[in-house]
C-alpha cells in the first residue's frame, strides 16, 4: 500500500472514530463503549493481520479480547466495522434528527471506501 494512502486511511479512520465514539458512549447504545460481540474482535484481529500486518494482542477481558477500561484498545483503522458502527446508522441508516452528523459520517466513509478499493481491491466496511 502506498505510504500516502496508508497515512490518509489512518487519519480518516481516526476522524470517523472521533465522530462515532460519542454515539457509542451515549444513551442510544445498549452497550456503551463496549464491543457488541466477540466475533467483532475476531474480525478486527483478522483484518489487522491481513491488511496491515499487525498482530493484535488480547487484554484482560475474558470474552472481549480488545476491551479496555475505556472501550476498545484497537486503533480505529484496524477495526473498520467497529469504527463505522453506530446503532442509529445500523438501524435507521442515519442519525435521526441530525442531518449534519449523518452527512459528515457518509462523507468520511465514502472517502475511506474509495481509498480501500484502490488499496485492497475491496471495501473493508
């Protein structure tokens, strides 16, 4: 992967993570700042290894290996499905009542998908 595209993906995923984290921490999420299920930790581990050459090390949590005291310990670009997920977007395709938030979400996601198609030959999210 060209270094400039790699750096851009890291920045974009950090932006997306900063955008979605307050949603995950808020009252619209049934499991605030927590993984939805262990299978997503497995997906993140596989993705990090396959696309970034990073082996993720599990932590202390008995069922969610990358859960830390303040949420996930994995960098946003190494866990694309989790970074892009919010319950609102998953259920409704938008953040209801906040068109500006939804527009920004999809703008960042669109740029990520474009770069990932160039680099990986497919979208990660």
